[in-house]
C-alpha cells in the first residue's frame, strides 16, 4: 500500500536539513580560517522573518549538538519577546536544554550585546547581524565593497571617521563600531554598543556572525586581535555612564539602560539581565576585563 | 533565578499568538474551505506560489488562510516551508512552445500565428463594484456554469494544439540581437548560493521570478515613465499549462506533471555600441507561476534594463533591483524595526548628547550652518 504522506511534516534535528547544515559548517570553517572575512552562503529561508535573527539561527542550528546548553539574549535580555520566540523554536527543534545563566551555556546567541560576564574557551557566541558590510555607509555597491576588502583599501572609511570628527568633534559612530580583525579585515561587529567592542579582543570564546538576509557569515576565532578604528590623536571610547549607577544594585561598571518611570523620573539599570540577576542574588560573576572598564571608578 | 521579566516575555508572545488566532475566528463564521480558496481566490494563490517560490496551490491556499489573506505573510510562510524540502531533482527546461495556451496576446502584430486569444482576463471588464456578488449562491453558480457550457463545442477541443511564437518570426528575419559571446551564461541556483554581482542572467531571472509583484511594478513603471529608457512592446504574453520533466537515475526523461505559468517576451529597440552597426531588437523575458500579467511584463522590462547597466536609473542597476524587490527579505527587514533597539539607541544617544553639549559650549559657524544643510 502506498503510504499517504500528505501533510506529514517531519523536521530534521535542528530544523535545517543535513546537506545545508554541512554547507553552513564548511562556510563557517572558512570564516574561522580568514578572521573578519565575509563568506557568502546559501541562507535558506527560516520560519522566522528576515531581519529577525535568521543568520544567527542558521549558525546556531548548524552547529548545535544534543548536549549543548543554549542561551539567547536580545538587547542584553533573556526576556525580550523575540529572544523568547527563538529560544522556543530552538528548543522545539533540538530538545536541547536552555538556560538564562551565562556561565552555564555552551552556545549563546545574541542580538546587539556581548554578555557582561566573561566568556570562556568552552563557549561559542553567535551574533545576529543586520548589516555585515562595515563599508556600506561609504560604498553602496556590494561588488565594490568586496573589491575594497580584497585590496584592503579602507581609505573611504578612514575619511568618513575624520569627517565625523571635523563636523561633530567626535567619531559619531554608535553601536556597530567598525573594528579591524587580525590586522587585516575591517569588520562590522554587529550593532553591539561600543562598550562591548573591546571584549572581542583576545576573547577566549569563538565568535560567529550570521547575516541571514545579506547571506554572509564571518568569524572572530579565540585569541584574535580585534581593534576599534581610531586615530593616534582621536581615540575610540566606550559609552560614558559617568554620574549614573544601576538603581537596583548601585553597580557602575556595566552597560546601563536608561529608564523613565511613570512620574517622569530617570533611572538606570544594568542592561544584561542575567548579570543583574546574579548581582541581585549577591553572586559575583567574573566580568570581562578591558582598559576602558579599568579606567572607571568602582 | 527569579527575574520576572523573562516570564513576562514568554507569556506575552503566547498571549499574542492566542489573540491573533482569536481575531481570525472571533465572529465564528463558516470556516473557509481550502478548495474554496484555491479556486475562488485563484490570483492570490498564484501570487503566493510565485513569491513563495514553490508550485503548490493547495499549500499556498492553506498559507493564505493561516495569514488571514495577507499575501506577503502567506508567501513568506510558503517560502519557509519550501526551504525544508529537499531538492531531489532539477527539472529540464520547460518548453513554453509546447504550452497548452489559455491566453495568448501580442501587442506588436495585429494577427499572430493562432490568433489573439484573450482567455481569462479582467483587462476589458468594467471595474464597477458588482454588488450582486454579495448574494451569490450555489444555484447561481450552477446556472452560470450550465449556461456557459451551452455554446462550447466539445468536439473542437481536441483540435487545440500548440502555437508558434511571435519572437520566432523576428528571429527568423534576423532582427534579434545575437547572443553576446562574452555574456556570463552560467546556470546558478539562487536558492543554494548567495547572489554575487555582476550576476549572470540566470540568477537575475530567478530573483525576478520570486520577487514581489508590487516592487517589480514600481521599478518597471519608473523605467517606462522617465527614470530609465525601457518602454517595450509586448511581443507576446501567454498563460497556460506546461509539462515538467525530470531525468531519472538512468537518464531517462520522465513527465512529472503540469504547472501553470505566465510568460512575457517584451521587445525593445536597442542601440549598438558601435557607431555604424545596425540597430537590433532586445527581448526582455519574464516567467512566473500561475497567472500574473503585471509581474511578467515588469520582469521583461527589468530584464532588458539590467542588461545595460546605468546607475542613473534604478531599473538598470542590478543590485538596486534584485536586492530591493525581494519581498520576503524587504518585508522582514522593514518589520524588524519593531524589535527593541534600546541598546543601539542608547549608544547613539550618548554621541548626540555629547555633540549637542560641545556645540552649546562654543557655537561655531559650522554648527549653525549644519541644520540648513540637512533641510535641503
């Protein structure tokens, strides 16, 4: 008898079929071998909208194993609605354990933040990237930016930083501050705040970037030099939270969210939800170390 | 770990999912039958299949039902479903010369081989809101169908055969541009490989075939109206059923079924790059699933336009056309603006506050001028 298979949807482990996973993994290997270089890949459609984390999902689902413990944050928060949705999706498709605890996770997917808690050699950090091309603001054509990367011709980028300084007295780039990886490629670190950028440098973890809509993958392997673009006399600096502190913990050395209460009063709170939880519970999570945090008074 | 907001996020999306389902069903009307959607909303189904990139009328109808008739959303659902299907074969090139023609028109000649066949089209209907549709019932449908069949002579149906193409007439006369030997003719599969620029024509046409009709129309119209130079004549537009064949493991060609497609071949006069050589005709090509005249005509215009790159007209710019008419991607990214951006916003806010403070300290000439520059 012929079996009626109509409407019998069966999904593969981690949703994506094995052939496509293999393709993504091979492209990721290439990305790791050439730090900061954007590798084109197939980027199949996901049941999640383009621009809502499909690239990050491709990476996560291509590399996740049954033993992995998965954490996902959006804007630093485990609670963000889209993170909740993606967490459920990954859990449904893999049955992997999920967690909010940064140190417990083996695979962390993120949108626009690096955790305050230091990452380890046993962790892989996956970024959702909206625009993988750091040169897009100075060159609209893809075929030209690829050429510029090939020739390490970054003059337009430097000129735009200089112009920004001349116009506004500072390099006016906010989140997604361009970095140079392994002294070679200029890379978009995804729209993480400047606060997080120094934490990419010589990081112990493997950082993988997935831009689904733009169909590009790239990577920063562990212990790779990552430098924010700066001039000898005009330096890169992180966001300045001088004079403010987390209203719940009194902590000052973390990226803070600006909140407005019903009475119109302004307050600040630690952005990283798990880091905040740990401080509230009187734990002392090990934070990333970098010269910008060191400069701050505790 | 007792962070309340985490629970809040998950609850919120679950409630929202429940609520959208409630909105779909709240008036407790008769459930739409998939067959009804497939047949009575034929054009919507065709659009969803075309943009979804998979020929599956039944699944397209389900997607439309699930999305409360939102065509973008339905096409997206179908596209995501498509991505879970394994590609087992590449079909052989379909032959539209062997199409079972339901509609076939040419604007370039008064008479064409086999004649002009209007077929099913709303082109010559008067767009008057037909309020009698509000009272349509089974009986009325039955009566229409019986009356419709009376003048049809079923003996003649067997005689219907295939028709020669209009462009063949021009081709035989030697008026078409010969294929440029330098043109990149590699066959790409855009579903398995990211597009690279300059893209070969195979990749361009595949992108256009899955592109969003409205997006193609905006750019095609712009090119005709003034922001470009392609104003073609429709050489031939045909809609009908074509056979799909695949090669099996032994290399034998196997018939696997029929699909309905619309095809357009648009003709525009081209200028030769060399000064004294003769002018020739360019053929712009468009093909999509189901019946969608607007889409294939605009594909034809854009196919022609993209073959002569010109950054001054958007339609002639491959990257501009192909990236921005991709409906699923554009819709996703535009809607991602609804996601929280407070970290990125905070980062920018710090810069803007700093700059405002600096300009308040010493109002330079430049600071005064810049608002004017922006308003231009």
